[in-house]
């Protein structure tokens, strides 16, 4: 189901990503949800959300940091 706030995100997102990256994840997931959820493909919406985060952040060690322009 769509996420109303970052507090509702799964722990693997909420506990590891910076707040801005969580915003990106939530927006991308909520945007993909109407297209994929009715087909029973929620996992696709999560993959789309992670892809959106990875366009703006990358992981260094255990920390997610913004990609410099």
C-alpha cells in the first residue's frame, strides 16, 4: 500500500537511508503503486523505488551518500 509518511516505510529503507533518500523512495513507490499493485506486483514498485534512490545516492561502506553532480 502507498506510504503516507517516511515513518511508514519498511525498516530496511527507514533505518538505512537519509531522510531525503527516504522521500525519493516513498514518492517513487507511491507513483508506481497504482500501476503494479493491482497486478499483484508490489515487488516491482519497490524495485522502481530503489532505482530512483540509486539515481541520487550511492552506498559507501554502510552509508548512503548523495551523488555529487
